[in-house]
């Protein structure tokens, strides 16, 4: 076959800057938590304009390799458990909003991933460090009743510790991306409904049962408890949210025009989710999550 040459394409300057920074992050020269050089420093180091540097940094942010905790905060390399999950999370969010992936499918995926994680954790020889983190998170949840933010943080810490105890880094990263992609929907679903009484205590009991099964090495029981915990809350949250939607949708239409003139409209179903911690923000203090 005759040789055919292709045109040599010179990469834009910002791509070359982004590639060098990406390599520094991926090979460990820039470690999780490290602050990236300032725009001024990068301009001097690479001999390029500030516009080029900004485009390179935007590319890194889009790839989940650089994050800022506030609009004016310096960019940093994300924590190890977040590194690279951003693009996956954003892709799932976009697919969810487009209707390409139903929310229920992502909930089932989260269930499958976390069930597999606790089953693996139960059969591991030495997951004690992560299990100690999970135990401490339960105590933090118990102490945080009345503080929605602290309760949510402790709940997230519990689930992250359980997945980390599996020892499977890939499983942990995918689980984090899936969980984060659906975490906002439960707030919307629960905004119009009262939380069940003593929900916080119930959640703590469920977490304790899951952790006890893992510590006892009972993989099957741990798997079933996680599935019941996540899917049970999803179903419980969906029922009152669905019942509240028709009445809520009718009020604005009635106020805007006479009933006879109002056109027929179909209100889309409000999304809901199984992320335990997200429920803590929608519920009154002490009655949140699942």
C-alpha cells in the first residue's frame, strides 16, 4: 500500500500548557491539594499570554483536574477521591436533564455499586481503618441531630468510608460520580413534604446495621441492608412528592387565568433521589435522610 502523509498540525499554545500541567498532576509532581501556580507565574514559566494560560486552566477544570473552592480562590489539584470524577458526574447530570438516562436507572446503579462495595468490604481481611471512619461518622450523625449541614456531612462520610473499605479504587471513583450526579434531586422532591418522625434515629439504626454486617463478615446481609436502605428511602420519598405535585401545579395556573381559559398542561415529574445526606437539607432538623 502506498504511503500517505497527513498534514502536521501544530497544537494551540493553550493545549500545550494544559498538557504539561496535566502531566504534572497525573505523574504526581502536583499532588492532591496542591495549589497551582498563579496566572502570572504560569505566564512567566511558559512564555505565553494570560489569555493562553486562562484557556489552559479552563481546560483542566473541565477535565476535573483543577478546582476552586470559591470564585476568587486559587485553583488546586482535587482531593484524591474527587480527582477525575468531575467530568463523569457532569456527563451524568447532562444525560439526566436531557432525559437520556432516567433518574431511577442512576438510583439502581448507585444501589448496585454500593451493594458490591459493602459485600467486598465484608470479605476483606483488613478494612479496619475505613470501618473506623464509618463508625465515627455514625457517632457524628447521632451528635448532629438538629444541625442539617453537619448531619449531611457525616452521612456522606459514612457512605464514602464504606465504599473505600471495599479496597476497589475504580468502584469508589465511579460510585462517587454517580452519587454526586443525583444528590441534588432529593432536596427538590422533599421540599414540600414533612419528614417522617424520628427519621434521623432510623437512619442511624440502619447505618449501624449495615456496618455491623460488614464487621461480622456477612457480605450477603450487608448487601441486602444497603439495598433496602437506599431503595426503601427512594420509594418513600417518591410517594409524597408525587402526591404533592398536582396540587402545587394547579395553584399557579388558577391564579394566572380563569379556569375556563386555562390551557391543559402536563407538569413534568419532579426528580427525586436516594442520596441519604441530601434529605437532611430538605427535612426539619432531626428528621432527615435515608
